[in-house]
């Protein structure tokens, strides 16, 4: 946590209260903060700033002198459509995409997504992973996250309307590299929509359907990366 | 595992033997392979290819018709100097840097590296994490990995000789972005050496020492990423 984010209802006038046990534990144990210390905080959906610790109990920390004067960093103009991954890696993927500043995240079914993944209790915890990502990257704005359990109707009926600029689908077996794709764009302009498969990638039928709706298949070299590594390696382009 | 890598001593004529329990379990349980099936294999330090399963026991798999005709992918002309991270994330970092094709990895002490990290049993398991990265990315060539427990002597005496082209050090508080740095290079040529801090990054003194030896501090935006995410986001540039 590089800042402590609190919901709007925890603020009143220039005071605020930390009442989540993981945040209290982080402040007292990891940061080792004491009464009188100033903390980096933010209001979820609002500004970033600081506050001073007024009192600490086992379950809550009272803050005073709250100053929220800094706007959060801009989001990326980017929608990521990700094949729902194994529950084990969902936490880090949501954290990382949030931390990178992706504005819209769509978790979609794919041929290689096991049915059981949609029943995972991890899906109930997405808000928690988003909060971790925001606190990591010092941002306050929650990305939109939607679940699409039906691939074909979503791609055929809704995908094209999400593409304002250009769109790509990451596919190790495509002809064109992401670099070649960028060189063909005016001023190397980045796409506003990226589709990324989970382990095993997309099947040919899915690539055909995505292509038909305007997503250009691109590869990032012959090396097969873990989904997390691939997401960060691809989205790293938006940080440059 | 996208291929099964075996050491040279497991090969004889056109036969080979899988005797690591994790590989045997992967072949039989994850891949569900049976006698007569063809597997993607490789020889550590050698070529990639295929072989046919001749027999399976609980502890080993005998392979025949071994064909090793494909050269491994090229390594990146890149040295990564990484501040030794928390043991918990070391495995994934070594896997990912290996999978991305980094040729030389140097794990170095830094002000924010806790002393206990150097005593972690995870350091004994680096070869295992390298093998995972190679089997992930379908490569056979082990990167060189060295540990440097003394920051200052290494940076002052050895660093400059490793820089054949240009070098950067990732630092969120630098003036120049990585993108601006690249635009100043002929044909956007990438550096051959990258220094990346672990959680908390480098302290000013370290940045000064690295700069004095030829590493340009660059940032990748204001967002603070997890070490793993930052490594993949930065090294993703080499895949384009």
C-alpha cells in the first residue's frame, strides 16, 4: 500500500476513520506509524492527500487535519478484454491492470476458460483486488469491471461499439507483430482496446470472431509468457 | 510447462528419460499424455524438438524417437541488475526474466533490501525457477545469474564494463521518461543494461552512484507498480 484509500462515508469535515483491519494493520505494523504521524490517504473516487493520526485502537485509526488536494492520475483510454484466468492468478491480474490505470476491464469466457472458474469465490473478491491495485499505484478511481460469460453474443453484438480507435488481440501465432502494427498507425497511436487470452490463448474460431469485429491479431515474439507477464509486457507500452 | 527440458545426461542416442517427479506428474496429470503420444521436449543448453512416450512408471517416463532439430530462440542482448526482492516474489521474477529471454541477471544488494533476504532458502532454488521460465517460454539456454552482496564495489568497479551500448536505471522520480530516452537514441535503440529496484526503489545515493557509472535514470509514469509488474512492463519493450 503506497496510500490508504477510504470510502466517502469514512470522512466528515476534516476528519476521517480507518476501520478496515488490513489497513489498520498495515499502518501500525508495516509502516510502524504512531499518533502525530502524517499518512498518505485518498478518498475512493475522489482526491489524494494526507491526514494526521489522532488515535489508534486495535480496530480503528482516527485521522485529523485531512487535506485532499491532489487529483488522481489520469486513467488510460483503454479497455482490456481478458479471458477469465485461473482463480489463483485473478488477484494479481486485477491488481496489476488497476495499477496500470486501465479504465475498463471485461472478463470474458473463452474456449480454454474452465467452467469452474466462473464459480470461484475469488470473483466475489474483485473489489478487494481493485482496492489493492489503487493503493499500490496511488490512484482513487475504480475501473469498470464487467463479466461476460457468453463469448459469441458479446463479441458479435457489443465489441465493435467499444472500439473508438483501433483494437488488437494478442495471439502468438499471428503474422504481424505489435511493433509492426504500431508502425502502421499515425504517430504510433496505441489501440484503445486489447484482447488477451488466458493460459493457452485463444482458439482459431475466437480469433476469427474477434478479427471480424475489428481486432487485429498481433504477436509479441515467439516466447510464451505467463498471463500476468504478458499483460504487463503488453500494457507497458501505454506507460511509455 | 510448454515443453519438457531435460539435462544432456538424460539423453542417449535417440532415447531420453524424464525422471523429475514434477515433470512426470505434469506429463501424466496436466497433459494427460499416454504411451505413443509425442511430447515437445528440449535439451538444456541444446536444441528443441519432440519425442514419443515409450513407457510410463510412477517415477519416470521413457522416451524414444527423439528429434532435436530446432534451435532455441535468440536471447535478448540485455543485462538486468535487480535489487534482491522479497523471497516471496523471487520465484516469479526469475521465471519471468528467464521467459523474456534476458541473457544476464545480476541480483544486487540495495539499501531497501532487507538483510534477511540474502539468507532465504529461495536463493538455493534459483536453478529450479530458471527451468520453469525456460519451460514456459520454450527456450533451452540458461541465463547467467550472479549475486552481488556489495552494491558500491560492484557498481564502481564492474558496472561500466557491462555497458556496451546505453544503460538505464528505473526511477519513478527521474526527470526523463523511458520514452523520451528512447527518442534520443539512434533508431530508438534499446539499452543493453537495465537496473530495477525492488519495493521502495533505489535511494538517492544509489541513483547517484549508478548515474556516475553511465546509467540514465528514467521513469515509466507516476504510477508505482509491483516489482514483477514493473519488470515485465519495462522489459516488454524488448519484445516489440
